[in-house]
C-alpha cells in the first residue's frame, strides 16, 4: 500500500510476553531492559515501524466519553485505529503495548491482517493506557 510506504509516524511495538505473576502463574507484560542493553525475555524486544494512527470516534454519548480536550481546543481521543504495513517477523497480538507520539497504548482487539491484491497490512484498535 503506497500510503503505508510513506507513513511518517514512528510506532514502537512491544511484543506480548508472559511474565511470572508471583503466584506460579503468568501475566501479560512488557520485557524488561537489562543494564547491558538486552531485553529479558529476548523475544520481547521492542520493534520500531512506520505506521498511521487514525483517531476513532463514536456517535452519541460514547463519542463524548471517548474524548478529552486540550487547552488549544483540539479533541484528544483515547481510542485509535493503527495501520502498520505487514512484516512476517512482527509479533502483533491482543494486549500488545504500543508507543505512539510518546504515549503508551494497548491493543484491545485481535489485530486484523488485511490482504488486498499485493498489499498486506495490520489494522489494530488501540486504547490509551493510564487515566482515560
């Protein structure tokens, strides 16, 4: 897709890894960076790709609840659609952490792989982490 070939946003994707929860179980989490620069576990190392984040809005009350307003008067949404060009080495799954524009987001639905003619891309719904 030519549009994704010219994407300008840097997207940092932290692959989903299962970490020890302290109760002999596992929980989804983000890989820890070690002092030598490596990541533990190694398969959780972040991947930087180019992508297109598009704000998602809803009609009615859901739309109003999904927005916060900045001082400039622009709407800042807490939910976005993220489009990333397909890469077979990219592990992209539900609950994956994503950094877009310096903020941390979570993939809330199973990402969809779209295949159209010679173009392949991921579409994921992401929500802002923290106080929404």
